[in-house]
C-alpha cells in the first residue's frame, strides 16, 4: 500500500468518526461527565446497523448451520475462570510512563515504533530490552520508557457477587465460557451426539490497558461466537461446499520468512497442500463469503495465521480474519482449534462430566482388573478410612495389576503406606463387554467481534464524490445492513403531498422495511442526509403523484443518484424484493 493510500484511509477514519457522531452511528459514552475511555454508545443508526449485522450472523452461523443459540449471564463466578485459565493467563503487557504515569500496552509501543509485527508473542525481558535498545518513548508525553519494568496485567473486570467480598465474580472476557460451562446440559439437548454447535451473541468485557481507535478496541464490546463440538477422530466438515472459495492467506511460515508473502489460493487447495486444517478451513470459507455479502472489501481482507508465541493459552492453531483500515491490518475475528482444553479443564475442576459417550461400531470384550475387598477385614482395621482404602485399591488395580502379584499389596493413604493381604482385596481379572467409551470432545471456535466489523463495514463503505457540482459524502452500505432502507419525502410542504407520503410510509413499514420520513429542508439536502447515513433508496412524492391517475413516485438510488418513476401500487413489493436480493434497481 502506498503512502498516498495510507493518508487517504487515515483521512477516511477521521471523517468517519466525525460522521458517526454527527449522524448517530456511535460516540463516546457518558459525555456529560467527561466521557470514559473504552466505552461507546451506538446511536440510532449504529444500533440498527449493529442489529442487522447480528441478525445476519445469526442467520448464517446459527440457523443455516443448524446450531443452537443460547444467552448466558455476563457475570460468572471465580471457579469458572480458575478452570478456564483466564485468572492466571489472560494478561497483557503493561508499561507505565515514569513522567506522566500513563499506562500503555508494551507490545503495542514496540509494534508501533519498531519493525516487530508481533511483540505480543515475545517474553517480557525481551520486550524490556527492545524498549531500551530502540529508546522508545511514552506515546502520551514523550518521556523515555527505557528501564521501566514491563508487567503483566489481567484484563478481567472483578466484582463481588452479593454483599461482602467472599464470593468474587468476573465479567466474562469472552462469551465462550458461558457455552462451555453449560456443556453437560447442552449435550442433552443435542441428544448426546457429536458433532453439534452452540452460538452466543453478547457482551464481553476486557479492562484494556489502552483502549484506542474508537470502537476497534473498547472495554465493553459484543462478540458473536460459535463453539462447534466434534469427535476429532470421526467428524469431518463439509469442505466441498467451500472448496472453491478464493482466499488470501498469510500463513505463519510466510510471516517467519524474510520476504514472505500472502498467498492467493482456494480453500480446497489450501487444505490439500496442508496449509489449512480442514475444520478451520471450512469456517474460513463460510466467513469469507459472509463478510463479502456484508460489504467488507475483499481487496482489503485476509486470513493471517497466529505465530506460535501469539496464540492464546487454549489454542493449538488460530487464524485471524483481518481487514485493512488506515493502512493497518486489524483483527475482525479469530478461528481457533481449542482442542479438548476447555472441556477437560471444566471436567477436572467442576462436579459435572464434560464428556460424551462414543459408541463402538461393535461391542468390545476387554479384560478389567477389579477388586471386591473383604469389609469384615478392612472395617476393623481402618475404621472410617475403609472407604478410602477401597478407592485406592480400585485405582491401583486399574493402574497396575502387577502390584497384586505378591502376598500383600501396598497402598498410600494420606502419606502413610499400608500393607493389605492380597487375599482380602478380592482381586480378579474379569472379561467385560463394553459398548463404547467416554471422550472429551474437541472444540472449533469461530469468534467474531461485532463492533470491529461494524466499524469496518462503515469504513469500507465510505465514499466522497461530486453530484451536480456539489461535494457529497455517502456510505455505500449493503441493503442487508443499512440502518434505514428507504427515506420517504413529500416534495414540499403541502397537506395532500404529506398525506400521500405518510400513507406510503405505512405501506412500506407494513412490508417489513425500515423507513424514515423527512419533510424538513430542501429536497437536495434531504437526499444528502440519507446518502450520508447510507440509505439505499429515497422515494419522493410530488404533484404528479397525487394528480395522476396511475399514481407514481420517484425512486432514487443512492450510489448512482439515478431516478425512476414507479407505480405506488407495487412500491412496497418492489422495494421488498430488492431488499431480499431478488431484484435489482437496474432491472426496474
Ligand atoms: P486483540 O489481539 O485485538 O486484543 P484478541 O485476539 O484478544 O484481540 P479474541 O480473544 O480472539 O481477540 O476475541 C475475538 C474477537 O473479539 C476479536 O477478533 C475482536 O473482533 C473482538 N475483540 C476482542 N477484544 C476487543 C476489544 N477490546 N474491543 C473490541 N473488540 C474486541
């Protein structure tokens, strides 16, 4: 990308943030109290756009895939995050300025000012060395940061559940845990059969060290996540349906190589040559088509594989969907192979079972070492600990049959060794028939950030041109996501025109379209207002409409500003067909 392009897109971002505030897309929250870093409110346009994006995600990743959607609480108790590893491992690197006291993400300071592209993956001492070597300075006040300690900072927001502080809770840092902890119940709804998927769209919270770039890095944001539970030995994705999808990939091997490049390929070819794991490949293919339909510019979109040090504590492989904004690549979504990590952890830490029963094709006969201890011996000998002795003997028999080969067997009870005569243990090797085994499913996770996608859709749709000698700004939003689909205007202030326009508004709303009515200012200004929020069509009611027998209105298309006269009678049906993608304006 050239410097000119970078300058142009940076200007786009500045203009976009200004437009977003002025027109009600998004703005910093609690402005009346000075605003608070990392929290944004979506205004009327933004909330509608975000809602449309979420609906589109639900249609594609829940409904069309046959997955189940849930809605779990955003606060969860501490043991959940002990098990998930977030309490210990969900950290960013923090460096504090010795002069102004401002905190910064040390890896971002390094990435912004050196050639390092992935400082997140570096060990802390190395980050400290790089800061010293390059004499990096505080982005806020310019004071030197060399010699400052880099520390880890846990990103979770802590709270207390109920009065007092004996029951700590955390605002979830990802929606995923709400799905994992309910697995024992969710598997029942899936009739105990793999594979199955569970989705959730909801808020997540991260106490980011330095929130920045408006809604791209905030402290409260919306995620749309799918956890797809598979049997890694038998389940396979429907690769055929995405094999021909063209993708730009930036694998770790290319990133590690000097002069390494992005690769243009197809999902099918990338699986065949081993670049992509089949399950991740499937979701990269589905998501590529979905992003394109939403209006993300595919010339500024790629999938980048995480480098080894960059991966989260739970992931064995991860690819990010990235979009180019202002000359930088930002992460829109992560596609991770979380393996058996999460369910194994919850199985270990909780009282429930996070496994699924895998039925064998044919029942298997296996030899099992069992014990049937003589309680008339163990009772008097061990008293209340006799039950623990039985457990120990059962474990030992399963683990090491040879321990029972002598006259007595040794067991360990709370650090003390005890000898028990083998004849009192009832040890035997029996043949048993087993129908299957309990396995911990693996998880494939596409994890989407909704806010960053909303920002990208707006950024990639931002246009400036000239109409009738006047400069115009417009958003070339796809009809599927545009907050308003059609604006309806009476040409001028007139009772008859206004009545007819209001009737048309009612008709269009009854057809399920999102409509705005505007009668203030001259017609050119009203068009500009709708162009600026990305409304695809405007309908103008003029005197020809009310005087003519075959009543018609002017319909104007946003991008070309082309106008056509259409009968009022089929207006709702025609516009609804365009909204549904069954008809185009050109065909009218
Ligand atoms: P980053 O590296 O940018 O901090 P991440 O790798 O930690 O992001 P994930 O844990 O993979 O992010 O979360 C999934 C998605 O949630 C991201 O792709 C992103 O779209 C979104 N997301 C994560 N953190 C934030 C944030 N602070 N603000 C807005 N969206 C976020």
